[in-house]
C-alpha cells in the first residue's frame, strides 16, 4: 500500500516514499523472484492458480506525483500497479488530511496517462469519505457514482475499489458489491477479509530491504488469510503465492 512518491520531510501521516526508495524496494522484490502487479491482475491470476510470485501494488489517493515519479520506476522494473483515484477531486488536493501538507491530485489527463501506461485505475470513492459513517445517499455516490465517472473518463469500468482510511464494514462491502466492483482493498479487515475486503501492508520511506523482509514474514501473522474458493475445504489456507 503506497500513497505519494515524493521527497520532503513534512510527512505526518507517513504516506510518502522518495523515488529512490521506491526503486530500491522494487529491486528488492525482483531480487526475491517477485513481480509487482495491479490488484485486478493479481486476483485474476489467483483465480487461475497462477499467483505464485506476484505481489499486488497499490497507490492510494491518486497523487499527481504518480505520473512523474512513480510511473517511470514501475516501468523500469516492468511492474504494474493499481492507482486508486478520486473522480470528485480531479486536480484538487488532499483536503481530508487536517495536518497537511497539501499535495496535488491527478487530474483527468493524469489519470488517462496512467491508464495508457498500463496501470489499473480503481476508485477510492468520490471525495475520500469514510464509508462506515456515510449516509445511504453518500454511500451510493462514493461507490456507484464514482465508478460511473471513471468509466466515462477512461472508457473502462473500474473493477477495483479502495476504502478511504481503510475503514470497512458489512454495509460498505454491500454498497461496493452493489456497484459491481469485483475487488476492494482495505488494510486490516479482520473477519471481513475476502475479495471485497483485501488486507494490505503499509509501505513508507522507512522501509529498507530489511524492513521489507520483516513485513513479508509478519504479514501472514498479522492478517487473516484470504479464503480460497478454488478448492473445497481450503478456506483457511494461507497464501503461498500472491499477496496484496
């Protein structure tokens, strides 16, 4: 789970990774025989039993620096990723973060550029609203309406959704399902873990190769395994291949 790829020292939410660190992290993955892909590709491979060696890469919030900073590094290492964007804040800033700093978000052209480069475009909702506290009307806007806007913008209906703040409950999952998404990312969804509540690992500037290895080892201990629907009786099996 990535966010912004940029420099600077003002980072109260630990959401930035310098370009050089991202390059180091992706080289570490490749050095271990792993390949970074978007959520849609990871889940399709998993359904076909071909997910061994794949790692899902996601970039939340749709920061404008994705195109200039993250995309060249991803392409250098032959990786893809899912970029979760906010169609209700095109070209805006991360106004939901009270401590700042303010960072520009992708506009329509930036989103199209990311899609043209082979990245999966997913919805992060309309305005970055906590779905667990949203009204029924707002819930539909954040899920279904954001999907419609992204379909119009890119020409492709997004398959993946990401819960703002990682906040998820059964009502939010129901709205995401009703909006016809196939996958949705959370952070630590606990007993709700499933295709519409995928667990992820937060990555930031402090994650050296040593810390990356530690997080890889701790992930299956800290997160519930995704139920495996391919083989009867394997719902509790830990993943051996792909991990988001």
